[in-house]
């Protein structure tokens, strides 16, 4: 799957659980940087790492 498609799929998965794109995109970019573009770590468990990172960011605000 192309990186652009993976990005869009991740954003859509989060939108499906009620998290807006504007919240998802910066967190996803940060995770990609942190994980050296290793999508497997982000995609496993239905984007659990991404959802956790978003919720952690919201808790810290």
C-alpha cells in the first residue's frame, strides 16, 4: 500500500471512531517520525498506537 493511501486509511480509521482529521494528522505525522516511517507499528491492532497517542495528547491539554 502506498504511503499516501496508508495515511488516508489511518485518518479514516480515526474518523470512524469520532476523531476529526485535524486532530489525527499532526499526531500521525509525529508517530511516523518517531517510528522511522514504520507503518507496521502504527497499523497493528487497528491503529491502537495512533489512538493512544491522540488520547494522551488530549489528556495533556
